[in-house]
C-alpha cells in the first residue's frame, strides 16, 4: 500500500506532516506533496486546497505521478442531520455532488456518462477508518454531499436535506475525489469531522473549530488507522 492523504486546509494536516518520518517534499501543480513513512505506512500527504476541481486535480496527480494505491480524504464538514453534532465524525459510505444538475439530459445529481449519482467508498478501507475514528469521538456512517459553495445558511441546508433525506454532512471536495478514484479504480475513503451546523452561525463556528480541533482529530484518527 502507498497511501495518499488529502486535506483541504493546512490546519487539517499539520499534525500529520509533523508525524511523517524521512519526509521528502516535491512541488507539482502548485501543491506540495510530502512523502514519507507514517506509522510504518508508506504515505504521501498533500493539501488539495478548497473546491471540487482542486480536489480532483490533487487526487489524479497522487495516483498518476506519485503512485498511490489508496486515498483517504480527511477534513471538516458541516452537519447535514440533526443527530450529527459538532465534534462528531462522519465516515462516508457514499458521496454525491449536490450541485451537479444536468437535467433534463440526465437526472439531478447524476454525473454524466457514469450512470451514477452516488459514488460508494471502498468497504474495507471505510471499515478500517471508521474503527479508527471510533477511538476518538462519536462516529456516523452514511452520505456526504460536496459542492462548490460553503453551506452557511439555514435555508441552504434545509433545501439539501429535502432533496437528500439521508444526508449526514456537507463539504466541498469529497465527491470529486470519489469520482476520480472511481474512474481510476483506486480504493478510497472519506472522513469528516463536524465543525459547524451549516446554518447562519456556520462561518464563525468553522473558523474556530479549524484552529482548535481539526488538526488533533485528523492526527489521532490517521494514527489509529495506520497502526491497526
């Protein structure tokens, strides 16, 4: 296994970079890819930056240029369900691009020419990641939605929940990574720590959470994941 670990923001990956043994950093496509050993796992860590295009490009480069065989996306998200609280973790069983709508040519949410609205994560990788996360905080399994917008108003999350009743979390990258991994045949998993409730206070809660909790959670979960 060569594990690619993607995060959107520096705070989400700081602890992981510090834990890498014998790190070697290469710059490609305006990103720093840092390879090394992470708790005896051959790994490459990289920041995708924010948004679906940025995440898709990062995932493709990890596979095509750095030879990763598995990908994990770790980061934060807004809650998409009343039972999912700030500080909980959502591990994706599937992901959807909530802003994909090529209707009437294709059904809403379906990615054209794939026949899919939802991209399923790798079962074995997801089980392992969920078990690792359960040692840190409360874990939920289910649907995560991604789109190129920060969900920070109550009416936005209400509309998404109406369209996707089983939605657990919203973010801006995971489903794009899922599509790339699906098309390239790469096992992947996505884990998101809930930083806010995707409502009118979301921006303030998000920034505070990123600064105080995100790095620690990512570090703990990936350490447990690699060691087990």
